C-alpha cells in the first residue's frame, strides 16, 4: 500500500490540474469574444474555438496520459496503468461533483 502513495498523489495533482484548466477555458467561453472586442467577431470565433478545442485535447492528453506513458516506457507498467486509471477516476469524481452543484443550483 505504501508504494501506491506516489501514484495517488500524482493522479490527484493531474486531475486537479485538468479541472483547473477546464475552469479557465469555461471562464473564457463565459466571458466570450464580445467582451474582448465589443462586437461580433464573425468567422474568427468558430476558428478560434476549434483551435482551442484541439489545444485542449493536447493539454488533456498530456495531463491524463503523459506521465503514465513515461512510466510505461520506463517499464513501470503496473504503476502506469494504476496512475492512468486513478487520474481518470478522480477527474470523474470532480466532474460528478460539478454536475451535482449544477443540478442543485438549477432548482
């Protein structure tokens, strides 16, 4: 059990970083392009959103699978799989918590 502490700690940090990244991007969406420019940005808004989506996919891939892949390649396969599963599980709990808050506030 002592050997799992670095895995759990790393998974919690990765999941929290992913959640903070999502919060930052959601805040950017909430503020929206009109707040920055004062007018409708036209075609550039969908292009920017698609670029942001691709960037977000890359960032999430690194946060969720960067270290597990490194550990896997370093022949720490069991720890790598445990870290990936733990990170996704913790992020799932964060997501369920956020959805619960949203559900409560919607009443």
